[in-house]
C-alpha cells in the first residue's frame, strides 16, 4: 500500500509541475540563427531557377527556363539580370531578377557549326555581351575545332559583332576579362599584365603590369578564386597566389583589384596548402570564407579581410564538390554543389546548423541578393 501511495504522489507532483516545466521549455528554446532577409537563387536540373526566402528558408518561386537546364548564371553588372547558359553551352536566356520573367533567349549554334561558350561578360548598359567561345564545325569525315575567340554579341540584333584581338596575338585556352564600370574599356588579364582596350575601336591603350611584385625580391602575383558579387563596380576581391623566389614556395594572400585606379593590393597570408581553399566574401567585406577539399581532408576557413589574416580553420566531414556562399547578414554560410541540399553553418563557430532541401539537384552557382529591410530572427523549428 505504501508503495502505491508513494507512486501516486510522484505522479501527482509531476502532473502539477508539468505545465510550468513545459512553459519553461518553450521559453528556453533557442532561436534559429537566421541568414538574413535576402533572396537566394540557384539553377536546378528541373530546368528552372529556384528562389528561396532567406529568412524562412522556404521556396517562394521558380523561373522556368526556355533553354532548359541551366549550366551557369551570370549576373549583370547592375544586378538586375541573370544571363543563363544552357547545359549544352550554346543557348543564353536573359532573366529579369525583379519581375522573375524571361526577357529574351537565343541559340548561337546554327547549321553544322556548334558554338560552345566558356564565359560571359555583360556590358554595364546590358546592350551587348562579350563571349569567350570555341566552334566545332561538323564536316563529312570529322569535326573541325576553331580557335578560342573573344567576340561581342549584340543583344538587340542577335548578331555577332567585332572579334576582340588577343593581346600580342597570343591565343589562350582560358581568359579572365572585365568590362570597366563606365563601359569604355575592356581589361584582359594575362600571365603578367592586364591589357586595356578602348571599346570604341578595340585598340590597345595601355598595358598594366598587375603581376609585378609590390616589393623587390618578391615573386609574380597570380589571380586565384574570385568572388566579386558584393564588390563595387570596377573592383574585385579574391584569394591570389605569389611565388616566393627566396624559398621556392607559393604564398597565398588576399588580393583586391581596382580597375579604375589600375591597382592591385596583395596581402600575404602564408604558404599555399596542398589544396588551396575556395573564397567567398561577406556582403560587408569584413570577412570571407572558404573550403579546402581533398578526399578525406576537408577544412573550413575564415579570413579577416580587415586584418588580412586567417582567423579560423576547422576540419569537417566533407562531401564531394563543395561550394560556399555567405548569407546576407554574414552570420551563416551555405555549403552547396552536388545534390539537392544547401547545408547551413554558423560563421562564428563553423558548426553545422541545418539543411535546406531544394526542389531538384543544383546545376549553377548560388546567389544571395541582400534585402532592403532589417531581418528578424525566426523561431526554432
């Protein structure tokens, strides 16, 4: 009897205390760390651009593409458009970001000539593109591969324009180029210098030796991974490398290029690891993050862009083909590429928080466009 009464007393005590404990549990539940109030865009194998609200991490819309599966999205300099390249590298669709509508689409291949586009740069006024491509012409007994070509393409007439000459007549298998923010110059980055062409007649006006070392005794600077989505027009920031001639080693550092000032700033961080990290900067330009990835050896990196230093490195369990983008408020970063998920991590601790499921396997870069109103913290789910 005593045992039964004691058990009843325990049950009664627990029952009376339950509401208070439950209330405390709800109040103590930590809020979810929000990425901000931006909008996320990413292309998928469903042949569309998926759009997510960053605060709720919910799908808010899709843009069905006429060209099919997107292989890449290139934002216009004014961030009003995406130029979507299809999976066959021969069709382009112009997307209005604000209205989420297709403005135009066109195929560049025709007849027996296929055009394979490697990179796209849009003019500041969105009137023409500069395309880097190669052609493959089908003959009776073979395919004839054309030379690597840089050429203008008029978006109003859908016609190819002038071919842009290679600096010193030296063709390359890849090219890094930019159109100046005023549209008056084209900058072609070579191994040791930047060739500057004026856009009126495509004549060379100067050669800027960006690769020259900032101090005597230092090696040549080489461009590395760049993330310029948040940079001011005419500038870009990345993780560059430099050969140290004294110790026969490569150094990596934060590089910032200003096209208008014809200037490159390079701040060494230290020796290049076995696999150099990727690079994605935060919208406030104070921090950047990266991933070094080798099978069985994955690391998250935090770079302090103000102190020009490596702030944090953390070994993690990785997955094949990882990309990284920073949230609009800089408090989380998203790990993406390969599959239908975006993994969310705390930028301060590098700790995994949660996973966002997409509607299909991703095929393009992830773009996070910051919002215009203050973000609020969403309650934990």
